[in-house]
C-alpha cells in the first residue's frame, strides 16, 4: 500500500529558489524548491541534530549553517565532513496547487 501524503503548504508559498520548514507528525521537514524541482528532506542535520532551515541551497545540495556539512537533496547523502550519516528524504508531490509530503 502506498504511503499517505500530508499537505505541507500551498505551492505559491515556496517560489523557485526558496525553502520552507514545518513540523509534520513530530518531524521537522524542509521543502526546497530548486531549478531541478521540489525536494523534501529532514529539517535536522545528521551530525549534531542542528536545524538546516537557514542552510544555503545550491546545485541541489543544502549546507548546514552550523558546521558546513553538505547534503544531497535528492538522496540525503552526506557529502562533507563533519557529517557522515545521510538525512532522511521524503517523497513530495504537487496536488491541486498544494505541496504534499509522504513521511512513510
């Protein structure tokens, strides 16, 4: 059975080149709207559980604003030390001009 999608926000709230964080089911989720599309990842860095919300997004990667670790938005892979563990990624879709995220 496919996972259940939850409404995150209206598509218009996250124009291309921006991002937004929200808590869904007790998890911080960060949705980034890049030139390559929408990506939903954990809003928390895997290194020391610091927020990624203020991190810089470039080339489908997000940089942790605390220690500089970078993560791939598509896969969650840790690309730079000090992070060694990936961050969770979530399926994202647009339905009726709403961004929806599947946490399963």
